[in-house]
């Protein structure tokens, strides 16, 4: 309906181009309509690909930290530290079965173990570069695991903006453009009739107006 109204007005510019109030109202209406289109695209894109990106990053994370876990467990045996062994006695299946919250806590524990024992892992072939890479992967995974929630929050914000813009367009139609078009009922009946036809919403093949019928 909004697009139809814009087309009718654009097709009859000569009727209203010399009327400042009409020019201002129609320009505001058209600009808001264009903003709605951009906002709708942003809303639709906020959560697209989040899950796929999350699981891809988690698989990379698991591949990276399994090796570190193994050497930390081995070091625990060498220094006779049962708690270090227990914390790092994990496999890929265990990590994949964890909830996001459980995995985040687990990663915090792993980072602490790397900080405390990382310099001792060189004898097992885990150098500083390998640990830095693992820590970088952990940071990236944390961001990805938080991304679905952030995306949902942003999508909700965009939805609220979209609702506000639609309300602004409806107000411009009902309280300004409708009134201004009535002025031309006798002088430009074709424009008048086309405008009010455009104001009809088509829904599942049933016509219904979003405003009271234009009086005769």
C-alpha cells in the first residue's frame, strides 16, 4: 500500500508540487519508507549465518585445544598433580557435548592452566607460538559463542525501530496526506480516486482499508 501511494503521488507531481505542505509531507513519507526498507534488510540479516559460524569456529577451537589438553594432562602425570590431570582429561566428544555456558567455564579453566603451566610444555613440543595460537582461538570462540545473543538483541532493536517507522508513515498518511488529498477532490478527481484506491490494503485477496472510507 505504501508503495502504491508513493507511485500515485509521483505520477501526479504537477498536482501538488507547488504546495509546500504537501511537498514536505510526501518527502517525509517517502524518506521514511526508504528507511523502513533498509531497516528491514538489517533486521533480517542480524541472525543469518550465526549458527553456522558458531559451529565452524567451535570445531576449529576443539582441534586447537585438544593437543594442549593432552600435554597438560601428561604434565600433570609427570609432576603428580591429580587435579591438573582431571581438568585436562577431555576429548572432542566431551567438549562438543558441553553447553555454551559449560564450555565457557571450561575455557576459563584451560586459560588458567596455560598461564600456570604453559612454560613447562616446551619439553612436550608445545612452544610459545602454539600456546599463543590456542589462546587466540579461544578468544575468537568466546566472541562467536556470545554472538547469537548479541544478534538477537540487535534484531530486537531493529524490530522496534521498524515498528516506529511504520507508525510514522501511518501518521503521515492519516493525519496529513489524506487531508491534503481531499483538497483536490473536485479539482483533480483522477488523482483523488487513484490515491484512495492506493490506500486500500490487499490481504489474501480481500480488500480492506486501513482508514475510514473517504466520504462522498
